[in-house]
């Protein structure tokens, strides 16, 4: 079963996720321009290229990358996240990874 996001068959998902990234960056007090949002979105797509992610998973990975950028996260932490996502074998692992980094008790 193919996923429209993975093959670019539904550009509505792409523009919706990008618009949400712009809104989120503004809410976080660091509005990103169109080029930055596209870069973040493309990075998320590249990280998930081994999977056929749902729009929600793609949006969550892109959102995590945005938060990392806005909060000036250490490059090593970003690289760790990128490596972890690339090593995920399925969408469920990606979701578990995102959940694990967002839990405060994990610290």
C-alpha cells in the first residue's frame, strides 16, 4: 500500500504541514520565513525517506526539527535525533522516539 505523502501525490498535505510549521514558529516567538520552513520540511522528508510516513508522523518530525531550531538546541542533540529517525524501521518507532524525547520523566 503506497502512501500519498511518500510519493507527493497529494500536495495539500505538504502545504498544510508547511503552513502549520510557520504558525508554530510564530507562536514560539521566532517566526521562520518560507525558505526556512521549506528547509525544515525537506529535512523531515529526507529523514523519513526509508519509510512511507503518515502525514501526522511527518508533521511531528518536522515540528521537532522546528523546535530544535527555534530553541537553539545543541548540534549534537539534533544529530542524535536525525540518526535515530533514520534508523527507525517503521512509523511506530518514529512515534515512540518522539514520545520519548518529549517526556520530562525521561530526563
